[in-house]
C-alpha cells in the first residue's frame, strides 16, 4: 500500500484527458497534474529540449510532490524522454504511446491504421516503432497536424477554421482508407467531433487516455502501490503559465474538479 499521489504531466491541457480517465477509473487515488503552459506547445520543439523539460518536470514531481508514479501524458514527451525517465528515476514511469497502439491494433478490421500527432511526435518515429513491436499485420499511415494543439489551447475546438485545417491535414488518412485513427496527442480528443466529421463515422477514433489509465491501474496492483484508503482522493493542479487561464479552460475541458490551480515558476 502507498498513499503517495500519482503525478501526471503534459505541456498544457491535453493531458487532462488522461487525468480524467485516471480520476474515473481510480477515484480513490491522489493525483497531482502539472501543465507546463509556460513553455507549450512541445510539438514544434527540438526533441532534446523536450527531453530536458520532461526530466525537469519529473524531478519536480518526485522531489516536491513525492509522487509514487509519473504518467507522461504527452505524446511528444513520451516519444522523446520515456526511456531516459525510466532510467533516471526510481518510480514507475508510464507513457501514452504503447497503450494507444495496442488499442488501435486491437480495433482495426481492415488493417489500415492512421496516427496523427504533433510534428515532433510523428518525426520521432515512436509510433512506427511501437507498431513494429506489436508484430501486427497493419499498414500505418502517419500525419503531423500542426495547429491542432493551438486551437485546443485557445478553446477553439469547433470552429470553421479548425474544420478547414482538419480537412487539409487529414486528407492523406482519408486517401489511405484507414478504418482506425489513433489520436497521437492528448489534446486531440477535444477535437474528436471535428475529426469524426471530416473522416466519416466509419472510422473509429482511438484515444490513449483510457488505455493509459488501465495500464496505471495494472502497475499499481502489480507493485503494491495502491492507496490504502477507499475514500475519494484529492486532485492538485499546477501550471507554469497563466493560472487564471488554466483554471478557466481546464475546468471546461476536465470538469468541476479543477477549481484551484497553483502557480509554478522555473525561475
């Protein structure tokens, strides 16, 4: 038994999809969520820079919040830094790439799977490697979607502008006739309606959030890190950027549990 909280981090608001899944599946667990909105978005950044950000955040979560596990709820950070974080820190570190790939491979019926993500995530080859590891008979089509994260961060998830952008960026996936699309960025579930309208109702959208939560639950059970109390856990939210913006937009995306946000400065 271990009463320490679970640490979750993302460049901004996208990881709240993972936080929501964890809160729903493991309501008794304490959770600390860190949104690095002072330095978002991560997608266009060099992967070495993202790797250093992920190391800083993980050190902060372990050192200042005494977390028992770290969830890198950011595809770009998972692609850039997951192996490094697992090597450097003595707590379990979970990413969002492998759980999402396993779910997409299990769902497809025609073997044509699409993945969309930030420029950094797609360029890293992390999803391509994860699919190879599965040894599944699938054809993978990847597409970078620059601009999606910024629309979500501004709360513009259902505008004509984002719909036009989606039609252009998702065209290669439509041409590849994918029947399953893995949303390879934790921001993208907030655009699920627009993406679904562009690709059509026959394409199944897979979010890694739920699968990541299931993996966290399994690891907690296997390692004996589950919380002793069955009472509802506390939720703590921290941001390196504008806390008022984080509270306003985050509450709309996550729910009423996000009512207080603490400020964090890297200075």
